């Protein structure tokens, strides 16, 4: 009998066909379990921004289905998608708790079932967007200029306002507390040219306070200008005469007992400081508000007018002054 079967080709083909049918049947009915990695995606109207927690949107899907259907998934991109709805009349931030289910899974073969999701839930903060216009602050700088140079004035050229888009609650708070936005900083490392002009984007990360950081969107560019100048030097203006402003009605015998004329130390750009002379400035003390009974020596701050822009006193000067104060008859003594 066995010899007859082995030598009968028709029987051999029949046996082979039966084996294939059994294999195909087993392939179709044997249930297999597997796990795949995917990500949680959110689709929302452009009128809102969505913040997802946890920030890592990775999702593990535990699947069950026929072995053949599981095998078909090789190479497919399985996506978990949630569509945000009911935002037309949204005025403030809204928090949604989203439980994942199989209807959110795209590209999954029909016979394959999701046994569970890991994690099973995401939290969404849906934030209505708004658009406002803000003035732009002068730019900050990073780095240090070339030796002997310092950063001078920084400012915005031309257009000084930008249009900003972001969560409505954030923009309202920015409008109340910050009132303006900052451009990206300008790198001045080892620079020595008189001016650096650059187009800069607006910083999209906004620090509302020490703990609250928000993100905004701004596609506008602003032109910023950074002045690089030589570092200030210290110079001396020789023999500056000090005058006195006093009310002749009650100030008598006013005398400056400190050195007069005085050599004044000033700081500023070398090209300016080196050319300053005493006849270009006016230095004085003002005792018009002194009380009439102040007859003892006193100190008075020196006031200097006429210093060029960018030049200042290297240190504050105080002079010792003596005077006799006596209000004439019929003149009311000044108050404190």
C-alpha cells in the first residue's frame, strides 16, 4: 500500500495540496499577540494651540489578531490620532482628558484588535490663540568686544513694532506686565567695527516670571544696531574755577574753603577727553536752599554743566563751604 502511494504522483500532489491548505488555515486562525511603538498625534484648528502631557507622546500598542494579519503590519506606519473639536467659541484655556481607543488608530488591519494602550490616557490643554502688536526693546549683546573696545548704544532701526501670535491669556499678561518683546541678542565677540547692523528675529520663548515660561510666534524681523566704541579713558581737566549760586538776600560771606580752582577727573572716549579744557564747562555749587541758621562749615556737591555726551565725572566731588546766613528784615526765612 505504502509503495503504491509513493509511486503514485497524483497522490503525492494531493498530499502536498492538503498540507498547504492546512498551513493556510492555521495561518488564518492562529491568534498572535504583539507590541508596537507608535506616537500620539493631535490635529487641531489653527485658531488654537494644544499642549500635550506627558510631553513624550510615545504610545505602546498591545495587539492581538491572526498571525497573517499581524504579519501584514510589517513596514506600516501605525498612527494614533486625536482630533480636537468644539473650539469655535473657546475664550479661555480648556483641559481635555483623552482616553485612547481603537477608533484613533490608523493603518491597522481590520482583524487586528488593540488589547490596551500604554499609556492609556493623555491630557490636552487647548489654548485659544490671539494676535497683538508689541514694541521691540533694544537688543541685548553676548560676548565681549575686542580688547580696548566696549559696547555703546544699542537700538532698533526703522520699524520698532512687531505682530505676535500666541495663547490669548499669555498675550494679555505680556501686554500688562512686559509691555514689549525682545529681539534675539547680537554676538559682539572680538568685534571692533563702529557699528554692527543685523536683522534679528523676535525671541519666541518668553519668561513671564521666574517660574512661568511661555512660547509665542512671530515671523517679523527687526533691524538692530549695536555701537562698538573704544573703552573710556580717565582724564583731568586742569584748573576748573568753582562758582557759587546763593541768594544774596540772606547769604553772607560765602567762602569755598576747599581747593579752588580744582582739577576735575572725568571719564569718556579718549578722543573727547583729551581735548577738554576748563573754559568749555561750568562748575558750581548751589546753596540757595540752605537754611539761614546754617553758619557752620558744610559740604556741598559739585555740579558740572557742559560735559560732552559720553563724558562724566570720574568721581563725585564735594566741597567744603562756610557762610553766614541772615535773613534781612521783612524777608521770610526759607523753609527746609
